[in-house]
C-alpha cells in the first residue's frame, strides 16, 4: 500500500518526522500532487502548469477530472484517473493506459460517482487500484479490505483540528496508521512494481 498526502500541515509533518517512509510508502506533497480546488473548479490549465513546474519532484498526480482528452503531461509520473462516470471514464482509462502509467481512482464521495464500490471493483478487475480521499476509518477499512494498492488521505482521518495540532497525538496517530496500512491484506505488492527502478526514490 502506498499513500499520497496532499498539500497540508500533515504533509509537512510527515516530511519532518517520517522522512524514512517518504518516497517508499508515504508520498506527501509535492511527491503527490492533487489540487482538488483547481480541479473541481475546472481550472485544468493551471493544474497542468503546476504539474509541469513540479515534474522533477512529483511521483504521483491526479489526472484532471472530467477531462475526456489525452493531455500532454510528463510521462514518468504515475497518474490516478478519478472515476466519476463508470462507462465514460473506463473508455478514457483504456486510452490513457497506452500513453501513461495510470491507475483508476475510486471516488470515496458518492456525490462524485454514478456507481457502487462493487461495480468499480468488477469493472477494473486485475488492475492496480487507488482509493481517492480517504477521510474516515470506514473508508480506510474499505480500502484495506478490498486490497487497493494505493490511496490518498485527508487530515480528517487523523481526528479533529485540535488533535492534528498536537504533535504528540498526531505522531501517535500516524504511527498507528502506518502499522495498519503495513499489515498484510491479501497479496502485497512490492514498491518496485509501482515505479521504475531508475527513479532514484
């Protein structure tokens, strides 16, 4: 299991205190690039500019939502395609696979998808899967139970704002989280399966 963390105080905290996991199991910003605000506002061009600006650092990034065209993007990055419409996005995924290293992303929020988890797992059977926006213990349990190979998490997974501001509490929660995602859940994949050997990660 690999974990992306978007731009946030938690990403900074991980880089400072969990550096031994960075680039191996944990991918805090800017290793993981996900600007939900830009993407959901449809500001695709600005997001793509940010992606190119970070191309020497970013290892995992979201492919822009609701974009039914093949964009010109850095090819060495692992892309996560958010699946909103199962039929349309599956067709796009098949086309993108010919050009990029890309995984389908399950939308945790029901308002951003027209399918069930079961439908998603069936449609992408045999593919490497990403769980988008894990923010509750239930979603974390679901991602682990169904053997998603990757996920990104929000700060809400680690308690209330005051909990996240307490360095000792946050460190304890992150350590527990790392133990949980490191437990064998069915077939575990090597990190080398996800990224080329020449990345120097």
